[in-house]
C-alpha cells in the first residue's frame, strides 16, 4: 500500500482528446509536498507516513510543533496529514513527492472539505420532494412536513433529517481518473469534480476499489534533498572543466 499526497486545488479546466472530445478536469498542485515524519509499528503501533504541504510562518506556530519540523529538518508546513502505508513503502524523511507519483489512467480517491452553503432547507439538504404543488397546499410548498409522531413518543427523534447547516464536511470522491501530469510544474489533472473551494488542500491516494496499475512507481516518485542539490551543482562543476580544456588552446595561439 503506497502513500498518498497532499495537493492544493487550483481550479477547473478542460482538455481535448485526439478525437476532439473535451474532458472536464480539476487542476491540483503539489506545493512542496514533503515527508515530515514516520509512524512505526514499534513506536506507534501502526505504520504510516506523515506528509506536509504548503508554507507557514513559524511565528504563528506552537513551540512544540516547531520542534517537530526542526528535528525532521523540514521547513514548517501549512497542512499536515498521515497516510497509512505498508512496511515496504516507507519514504525517507525530507523527500519531496513528485507529480508522476500517479500514472495516466489510474483511478484515485480524493478527500477534501466540501463547500459550505450555510443554513439550508430539507429539500436542498436531503433532496426531499416537498409538499403538493396543486390544491390543498398554500405558501408552504417547500416545507419539511411532519417531523414527529403522536403523543407517544411525543418528541422528535435525534438524527431526524431536517433543515440545518449544509456543507463544510469531509467528503471523499471515489474512482476519479488521472489525466496527463505536469512534472515540471508539479500539476495533476483529475477527471471530474473534486470537493472543496479553490485554494484548499485535498488528499489524493490510490483508489481502494480499483487495482493499482503495474507501471505505478513503488514506493513512489520522490526526490530527496541530496538529489536536488546534486542536480543544481552539476552545471557549476562542468564550468571549471571547460575552462581547463580551453586553457592550452589559448597558450598555443600565443
């Protein structure tokens, strides 16, 4: 079982297939999604990865929380989540997960906080049919209707579907399809609607009701801090070598 990722919802757009069909997709950005901690069977009783995404100012953080990031040698994150993984799918602390962690055509489950809609009636909140729209009903066509029984029990049972607050709940959308990913900009395109408003963080992980593609990287597609430094230092190391190669030529001309 692989780890998921934390992504930020950017918005929606559409992509065109070779046949000219347009597909609505949601754009999700992996903003510096790093591993900030491990949960092990010996110490915690379960195996999981603790991931963080986004940036956060330390002045607004508790001292204990700042210490956790200091031990992991990772900059403070705005959003921190845990993902249960198998023992062979652990990723080093400090590694940054890339967008090609998921492959094109793979099914994923996306979890986020739904859009808050305030106080809503029974028809909008629970999809009630409402009262009759013809004779016998005046003014109260969209009312809730009967909510209780007779003298016995003489009350409304807890949990009764009635008007109330709608939205702002944790929602998981199953079996969304991954479309082309942009590794350079760390963007993931997901076919379909993702819960939440633009700018909110969502969790993406392999679908529980679909098989993982064979070409999916295991334990995942990530980049460690050492690899990033080596990539940046490579051009600087090549420059002296070129200078040494040109030095004899200059002497011969002289």
